[in-house]
C-alpha cells in the first residue's frame, strides 16, 4: 500500500513554481492550512494565481502572501477584510477576479469533475456577466461559467490515514473538500495521521485517490 505522508509543510509544497495557480482551502481561519501558508513563503515563489474564498482577514493568514507580494491574481468571493490586498489592488499591482461564492465552488467542482463548465443564472444583467458567453435555455438567460483547476490544492483536514483518506472538522470542511478534487497536486495539512482502518469509512470525505501528500501540523 502506498504511503503519502511527508515530514512537514515544506515537503508538502515541494515543486511549487513561479506563476503556478494555487487553491487554498478555508473560510477565514477555519480550514486554512497555516503551515502551508508559511511554507510557500519560504520557497520564495512569486506571481501566483490564488484561488480562495477570501484574501486574508488577520495579520497571520493569507494576508502574509500579499504582504510579501507573491500573488499576481486572486480569484475569490470575499476580499473585503484584507488590508494588504486592498492596498495592492488600489495600486494596480494585483488582479482580482470576483466570483459569487456559490459560483466559485461550482466552478471548482466542475474542474474537479472534468466538466467544460456550467450554465448559471447568477449575475445575469450585472457586471458579473460582462465578457462572458450568454446562453438562452427556454425563456431564461444563463452565463457560461468555466471550470477552475490549479497546479496545487492546499487544504486543512482533521484526520488522515497514511493512504491519504481525509476527514474534516465541522465547518472547517468548507471549500477544502471540493478543492481537493481540482488540483494537479493535492497536499493536506491535518491534526493527526492515523493508520489505515482507524478512520470510520462513513466519516471519510476526501478519499485517498485525490490526495498526493499529507502531513501533521506542528504545534505552535
């Protein structure tokens, strides 16, 4: 049986390169793999495209990436609370693709499922529809929303076994489970790694087929 456990966050982000697209799980601090956030900074990469629910909300989360100026573009739903992002956006040094939250999740799901996109009524008649293909079905207009995939998906789980099966802790599951399906390389930071057979099969949300790397977070 394969073992996908790596020693630490540094090993989990190995291979990341300038210009990569990165999905980062979390809703605010819930489900955000903080060890990965810091490890990516240590690599010195730049010009990342970040796909995330938000752009950081405290001094010790994704705001660190904007402070270090390693993000070229962010695709997200809620950038408002992020001071560092806001300053760079106003200065024109970072690009924003604002996506309604449900649409963001569905675009990621489509990417993970290998779909070419989906039709959504959300944003019809608003600025969200600008530049997008419109399709009429019956008597209703829809926007063609394209899938999202990434070079790396970084998510926070609760428990994982050495094979890469993952459980989540309540609302910390948020975007993590769907993002784990849509990355070329998927790394999961967990509270604890257990042996195969120790997880309740009914509690496994992300099966090992999607997971390339797992590591247990270090106590702060």
